């Protein structure tokens, strides 16, 4: 059992769902990444996604695109992100989120091994299709890594079967329908997507689509096995990191988000 699978099993036994938090590697300075990861875990994050900055992050929204560009402008290197993650004093599973071009530049075998050597547990390559991911999956499996694939409301049933059949760890469901403060229930298309995914996989399902407070997390966890919070965390870190009491602010906000999973 992978550490990701073990985490979901532990949460299920405790009648909890997963809080997955995203942070961009290198924004702020990559040297701050270990402390950020440690504070995310201390606040209650169950899994942490570390974004690998990329010059054309087409699958990301504007907040994460901007954070990726800031990291690139600082000259952040993938090897530096790996070293920062390796040096962090954390126990929660880590998933790298990036793009296939980065892995291909390194070579799939080398990239998978460096990911594993950093202490991470899985990889989500946003633009990797399950049909074209067999070579990567072979190297990821050899390195002991899970490969997470995306599912969207626009995916056909055949596409969902293909993606879920290729995925390990969990399935990441995305939607272009954001959750707003006025929403009192999960948008219908998200509920339908989760139901469709459950028909073709027994893997845990996490949903990310503009989740920014504990109520959103609670709504999502009513239908899924976890909630992914990305832009909200990235924005908070960008606005406060380096200022007095920011670590306490970050931990408190993650704790509020985590409260929606119970």
C-alpha cells in the first residue's frame, strides 16, 4: 500500500475526508518551501501538492499561473524544489503537480527517481493523457510512485474509464464551475461527475474547483473523499509570507479548512 493509499485508509477509519493543499515550488523563494510545507502539515493538511513551475501552465487558473511565473522569474530550478521537499520535516504524502514537458526534459526514468529520492509519493502531470502515459507509468511504478489523473465533467464515459483505469493513489476531479460564497450545495455537474467516476473506480476521489473556505470543503466532502485547495492557499502565502505572524495565520487557515472534512 502506498503512503497515499494508507492516508486515505486512515482517514476513512476516522470518518474523515482528505484536505489536499497546493503550493507552488519557488513562490516565495524556494528556500522557504520547507517551512511552508511544515506549517501546512501542522495546520492539518493530509496531502500536499507541490507545483513545479512551468512557462505555459494552461491547466491552471490565473492565481497559480502568476505564482508559477514569479517562481520562474526567480530562476527556480526543479532540482532545488526536490531538495527543499527532501529537507522538510514532514510526514504527510507529497504529490508533485506539473507538466509532461518537464518530466520529458529530464527523461521519465530520471525524473521519477528524483521525485522518489525527494521523499514524494506521487505525480500529477496535468497534460499527460492516460492513452499516452504508459511509458511514464512504467517508470513511476518502478520508483514506487502513484500517478494521479484528472477527470472533468466534459470527459466521456470511455475517457473516464481509461483515466481511472490508469490512475493510482486517487482521482482528481476538476470543474470549471467555481464554488461561490452564495452556493449552499455542490454544483450539480460536480455531483454527477463524482458519481460517474465512482462507477468506474474504487480509488478515492478528490475535487478541486475554486474551494476557498471550510463551507466549500464541507460541501465537496459530502460527495467526494477529499477537497483540493489551491489558489486560496497560494494567494494567502503570497500576500503574507515573511510578515509577522504569517506562519500562525497559515496554520489557522488550514485548520479552518480541515474542519470541513470532519
